[in-house]
C-alpha cells in the first residue's frame, strides 16, 4: 500500500500519528495479541511472519511507503494470526485504531485510504492465487520481476520462506537462472 498522500494528510494534524524509529529485530506485534496500531513505513523494512511446526513462515515484506497491520485484529479486535517485526532500523508513523476509526468518518481520508486498501487487498489476492497455481520457480520469477530489491535487501532464508520453499531449493532455482 503506497502512502505518500496518507503521510501528507496525517502531517496536517500532527497529533493523528506518532513518528517512531525502532531498531532492527523489534517485534511490533506478537502473534495472538490484539493490534491497536497501523504502521506506515517512512524508512526501513518490516516482515510479517507466523510460526508453524517451530519454523518461521514469511507472509510479506513491508518497505518504504507501505502500511501494515493485522487488519483483522486492528479492525475487529481479534487476536493477530502473525508477528510484525522490523528487519532493519525502521521509522514508522503509528496510527492508533481509535484515531483510524475517527478518520474513516472523514471523506478526504476515505478518498486517500480506500484505494490504497483495495490495492493491497488485490496484491494479497494475487499472491494467494500464485501459491495455489504457480510453481516455486514461477513465484521466484514473479518476485524477480515485481520486487527485485527484496532479493538484494533480505537474507536468503527469509526470501525462501516468503516463496514457500527451503533455502536449498532457492539456491537451485537461482542457479538455473
């Protein structure tokens, strides 16, 4: 979700959000906890993951000008199904749920936020379909085409987890070109 317009909107009234810098490896949301914040990334990177059979499975990488929360938790008060962690020193704007609900009554905010939310929903839907339809090689090629910066920015074991494969499988795919 790209958010420059959202940043500008929030800056017009500085009490709407708080700018905070977190060091790398900081957990911003734990699995099973209620999310009361949305994070709008100004600089840095976050990873969304969950645990299965003692392993971390990466759902998504969130980088500059994107927003993230456990939206099911943030909007409905349900426990989060995943963890949100900083991968590097990261500066975010934090928007509390109470403020967000109040802002959703503002037409200008809706005009900015809803298209971003729909775009993000579409991206998640495409990723889900890719996991069902595409081979790991095809998912890797899509990543290479659509978000190549991730391959340079994050460790191979995170990329492999994101693709739903092992690091060994990722090495084989990379060697095939």
